[in-house]
């Protein structure tokens, strides 16, 4: 059990919440008192997320690339929980292929899920985060946000784009705490890798302390 309920009263959206990292994040947030909108594709056992603990969860089965996904996902948080404090763009796919065998379809799908959906859902979230005086957008990156693999050209490109998009978002107040997490670490130890603008929190700010320790 966690030492405290650090997210009591907060509303969070977690995409890709039916399995893996997203499921762990959603359940950890619930443990800490957050109200969670869990999002995943239809038929991916999303009903199993958040069943073991208490807490308020709403499940939305939708493809994050669907034209109406931003409105449906953000709308669920606003309708059921009255607002939004945190958006975790975690849904992602990978595909391994030799570069010359990479098809247009695979490329387009990777960029659509891993990049464009993050852009569209984040854009729709901003007015609601602003209405709360600020918020968090956490985009699941990868070690491939900073490096490359021989068969991972499309995936690596998408995760580099996630890093660039995150840096862009972070420069837009009041989202100055938006951060990219390194998903190769377990969610409890997720590291903040990208913060680009002055922190507006009251001191002492752990975010700034972490940054200065890394220098
Ligand atoms: N597992 C790793 O080692 C690792 C390393 C680096 C980065 N990542 C990243 O972490 C994130 C989560 O990965 P994971 O390892 O937990 O994988 P996972 O496959 O267990 O989880 C991804 C979830 O996203 C969902 N998803 C995929 N496409 C979707 C779509 N179009 N709409 C809605 N939901 C969709 C899947 O159904 C799945 O439940 C991904 O962004 C991935 O790129 C994972």
C-alpha cells in the first residue's frame, strides 16, 4: 500500500490502460485516490483494470486515432468527474522491420497511434487543464526517444517525435510541468526527462531539485 494518497481528488486520463505500463499507472493512480478514465481499444480486457482496489474508474473503449477520440475521452472525464488534472498519453505500438521492408501502412499506423493521437488528445485537454489552473500531460516515451535501433526506424521516429512534442507542450503555460516519462522504467520510478520552462510551483519544488541534480 502507498504511504499516502497523493492524488486525492485529482482526475486522470490514462490511455493504453488495459495492459502493461498503462494498467499499472491507472491502478497506481487509483490507489493514490485519483479518479481515473481508463482508455483502450475495444476488446482488450479493459474491464480488468482497476478491479482489485477501490476508487472511481470509468472505462472508455476507443481507438485513440479515431476522429472523435479526443472529444470522447476528454468528454468522459468532464462528464463523470467534472474536469481534468492529468493526461497520460501512454497507448503505443511498436513494429520491427528492416528499413527497406517497412510499409506505408505500418509507418502511417505507428505515427497515427504514437504521435498524432497524443497531439490531438493533448490539444483537446489543454482548455480543461487550464480551467483547473494547470495540469500535467505525461507522454510515454522510450529509450528510442533518444537513440535508434536497426529494425525500429518507424518506432524510433515516433518516439523521437514524442520527445519533440513534449518539449513543445511544456513551453505552453500553464502546462509547465508537462513531462516525458521514460517508460523503460517501472511507473513508480518513472523519471522526468524533459522539463523546459520555469517551474511555477511554490518552493521547495522537487521538479527543479531533480533537474539541478542531473546537471
Ligand atoms: N514495455 C517496454 O519495454 C516499453 C519500453 C519503452 C516504451 N514503451 C512504451 O510504453 C507504452 C506502453 O507500452 P507497454 O509495454 O505497456 O505495451 P502494452 O502493449 O502492454 O500496452 C499498450 C496498450 O496500448 C493499447 N493501444 C495500442 N494501440 C491503441 C490505440 N490505437 N488506441 C487505444 N489503445 C491502444 C494496447 O491495446 C495496450 O493495452 C507504449 O507507448 C510503448 O511504446 C514500452
